[in-house]
C-alpha cells in the first residue's frame, strides 16, 4: 500500500513538472517561403525548388539550414494557384463571409529530408521562443500537398496521429487508399488503381502485346507498376522487362537505359515521377536512343519542362494519360498582375535605399526570375486540382463554422483538425468548372483522364494534343476512347508501330507457347489434317465433324470426298469391259455349241449341263457389274446374293459333269448299272439341290442381317468410302464357304477321273479349271482383307472375273478348238479312244 502511494506521488510530481515546462525549438526554425495570416490557416508543401545542397556535417559547429536552388516553374505555378483560390474566397462575401483564410507555403526542395523539416515546421508554431506553453492546438487546419506520393506518404504518416487533414493534388499512389494507415488523407486526383488499368486498356486497344516497363523505385512507381502488370496479364499483354530506379541511383539508371536499348519491345510503359522522367529522357538523348513508343502517366505527360528540341527527337509521339485541362477564370491575369503584389507586398513596393528590405527579399530573388514567365499558365493541369483542394477545405470550414449566405460565420467556434477531416468526408459541391467535387470511401475523386499525344506544330512549337479519354464515371463500355487517326507516333510516323514478341498466327495455324518464354512468344504450328482454325492467333485447332475434313489451308471444314468404284473412272471402265467381254465370249461359245449340238463333242457329258454351265458363267460375269456404282440398299443385297447363287449354279453344273464322267466309265464295266441312277433327270435334280442350299443360305442372310450401304470414315481420315457393309459376316463367309466346299468336291472328283481312258477326258480340264478357281479365291481372301476403299470391291470383281474366265477357258476352249480347227477329231470313234493319245 505504501509503495502504491509512493508511485502515485511520483507520477503527480512529473506531471506537474511537465505542465510547467516551456516548449522550445531545438535549432533554427524553418520559415515558410510564402505566408499570409488569417483567421483560418491552410498549410501547403510544394517542391518549389528541385535541387538541395546539404550543409557540412563535421560536427564541429551547429549545422546550417539546407539550401535549395533551381526553381520549378511547374510547382511554383501550383503555389500561385493556391494563393489565387484563397484570395478569391476571401473576396467572396457569401462564402465564409467574415472569415479570412491565411496560408503557409513551405518548400520541400524535392527532397524527403527537406519535406520532413517542412512538415515539422507546419505542425509547430514559430512563437515558442517567446516562452509560450504547448497548448496542444495545431497552428493549421489542413495541409495541401505533397506533389509526389513518396513525400505525401511521409506527410500523411506524420500528421495522421494528430488528425490533421492532408489533401494532395497529385499523389495518386494506390497505397494511399488504405484508410487504416492514412485515415485523414484526401486527394483531388484519382487513385492509380484506375490509371494502371487504363494503361493496360490503352496498350491492348492499340494491339501491342509485347512491351517494356520502367518505373520510379518509390511507393508511387512500384504500386502503379504492380497494378499495370496485373491488368496487363489479364489483358494478354506480355512484359519483356520491368526495371526501376530512383533519382539518386545513377548506376541503376544506366542499367535501365541499357535494358531499353537492347530490348526488342518497341513500346515502353513509363510509370515515372516527374524527376525520374527528366533523368531518363536526358540519358536517352545522350545515347541517341530513338524509335521507342513511350506510354506515360499523369505525373509527366504534360510537363512542358521536359520538351526541348533535343529531347523531342527521343520522346516525340509519346502517348499517355493526363488530367483534364481546365481553364481557371481570372488566373492568368492574376499571375501577370496581382500575384507579386499580394504574395510579396514589401518586396514589390520596397524603397531602393532600404537595406533591410533588400535583405528580407534576397531569399526570393530566384522566384522573381519567373515574374514574366507566362508560357505554361494554361497548360498547368494540376492547378485545377489545387484549386479544388482549397475550395474543398473552404466548404468544410463553411459547414463547421455554420456560415449562412449573406450572414456571418460563428468565428468563436474552435475548429479542431479532426473536425475538418469529418467535414471533408461530407463535402459535395459543384465547382466553377461544372465538376462535382466529393471524396469516395478512400478519400479520392473519380478518375477522369485525357489521352494526350506529344506533337510538333508546323511552326516548330510543341503541344500535348488530346486524342482520347478515360472516364471511370461512365458505363464500362463507354469509359475508354481513342482516335488513332490524330496520333503522331514515335519518330514522327503516321503509321502505328508494331510491338509483338511473335507475329500473329494466321488462320490455319495455332499458337504454341515457347518453353520458358512469356505467353506472347510462340511458334505458329499448322493445324493437323482434319483440324482447322478460322481465327487469327487461335490457341487451339478445332476438329472437323465426322463427315467433314479440313481444306488445304486448314481454315475451313469441307465435306469429305466420297469414294466408291464408279462406272466413269478408268478402273470401273476396265472392269466393265472385261465383264462384258466375258459375257460376249460365253454367248459366242453357246452359239457355237448350239450350232454343233449334234456333234459328239457337244453331246458328250450331257450337253444340257454344258448349256446350263454357260448360262451360269454368263450370270457370273454379269453379277460383277452389281459391284460397280453407288452402293444402295438393293444393290448391296443383290451383289452378294447374285454372286453366291451364280457361282454355286456354275459349280453345281461342273460337279454334275464330273460325276457323269465317273459314272460313264463305271457303266462300261461288266454287270454295272449305275447310269440309271444318274441319268439326265438326276443330274438336273442335283444341280437344283446344290443351288437350293445356297439360296437358303442367302435368304437366311438377307432375313437376319442383310448387307447395307455404309459410310466408312475410319480407314481414310480425309475421305468417306461408300461401301456395302456385310451385315452378318457369318452369312458372307457361309456363302463363300459353301462355294469353296463345292469347288473342293469338284476338284477331288475330277482329280480321281483324270486318268480314265478317253481321248477327250473332260475331267482333266475340270481338274485344271478347279486349280485355277481355288488359286484365285485363296489369293482373294488376304487381298480382300488388306485392300483399302474401292480397291476392296475391285479385288472382289477381279476374283469373280478371273475365276469365271478360268472356268470358261479351261472347260470350253479345248472343245471349241476341236470344233473349229480339228473337226476330224469330232467323231465318236476318236472320243471313245480308238486313236491313242497321251494321257496326263
């Protein structure tokens, strides 16, 4: 308990001591470059100078203040815009009527070190030296700045704990949208989230798929480039290289320039801040690297300071996004006439003999150089953002001070910076440009950009010509527009440059990504047969439907060629010729036999069977014609059944004749009476019986599973074979098997009868004909199975014709020879063997 009381007393002692402690500034205070007192004070930080000189850090004496040089006309114009807007509000009797707004504008010299010093000075009052106690009140109510995202992040992180609102006019880094880290940050410019996506849309719209990328090595550049790279990937854009550097890293800058020089990409997306852009352009000009189509961002695309005759040959034709150019009414006259009297009243009216005035105004000497600088007053696109930022703060104050039109405001109210933050979240007004000013949930405004093109007029002057726009407030399909006809491309060309890793794959090919390379680098592979691609840069080839095939260019599916053995082609004509020749020869033989029907050689072995055999041979020749022509349902059934029945009829006759030969010689033996069992009636009956069996087989085949027309698309991929499917393969081979059985039986019987005594033993010729017949059909089986398409049919026709000609010639040719050329042998005595002949 005693210890607890002791601790309480100790805390009370320290707190009492702290309350009596006076606030003192360590070191020399940093004073604003431009200031004016008022009831309400708005602070600002601009890089009014671009070069900073560091003092000596030898630690032997008190360090001197940082020295800044090289005025930036661009940012000095922003300071002028802020002062103009404040003066305009102060003159307005209906807007903050009895409240005057003051300002304190500090110079950050484009340096983070000076920026931190300026932030500290803004957040503290300069009157501490008089011994005042810390009252916990901020001397300013809002801060406008910084120009760059990197220094704005420092500013926002420093002022954030104190709830001091920061309104930036040009810090577009998406990282600043994080309300958790930057709860009191606002901006009158859109986040780079939109600009990064818009860059990808621009590149995609112009047909570039192979680009280089370079960015500032800052939060602004890294975040913006990350957004672009992600969007570019979604749009199918490939990045050859992505390099970065910071303004103080000269070695990295040299590597960046070397990479750009060696790269194959003709388009370079430069997500750079103003300072880095100047350094890069300088090196590109020194090394004379031209022909690169630069794509820029808001930070530098409309900076007149970057365009000179020396740099334009490198950067001419650049494209990029820029803020809309808005004309601030009265600002040009104010800059030329009133500003210098308002901002520097003592310097503009000083007496030339006043040494004190000379001393006070000496720090502004480099600014007075710009007194007559009016070149880019109208081109200052960021000025309207500064103007809007000032008015946004004024509207927030107007609400907090409960001001009413034509009445006074409640000046006695104490305004805390945190109140201004909450009021800014509710700001919603239409400015003098007709734009609605409000802040979204991230503290930013809507994205509205112009697409500008660096061009040179006929008089030699340079301009940023608007050739399109991007407006995020419009529907998605209307947000982006560009007129390419008005664009002058890199190198002053009127023709758009090409920037691709691989040329487009024409229709009929597909893209094949190269291993280890970006997806935009590919080979063009011709589509395989049966596949097509009818688009440029097709990822895959499409398979043609079953009855279609690709044309020679692989760009279109066309109907497959239909193949079948037709009467009009050479092979068909040849087969028809031999078929009809066989029929003709058979008819001639029949006529010859009929005219000599009473001769012994015709009457031998049953002339009736001979004529029936000639008829069946004619049918065999004719049935081969059914295999030629377009297969139909009827022709498919007819060709196989006709073939089977005709050949069985033919073989039945030959079998009958063979049996007759055997029976005839058996009948010559004493006591033999076999011929009565195999007379003409029995011979006709046997032929009919053998043929009937084949007819039954064919009927069963046609009933159960008949042949039918079939489109064979498996043997050839590129064409359709019209053929007759067998239906039942068992039926087909049963027909062939039965034919083979009869042929084998004929061969065996004829072979047994070949040496019977007779000068004209027909069994010899039947044996030889059966050898040919069997040889043909044994050869037919492998040839039939292995022959493709219409050749399968041709093989079958050839087997029919060959076997038919074999039977016709082997059986009837010897008889015709004797009838025509050896009539003396056409006698009964000769046939009965009265004359000796050599037997086989």
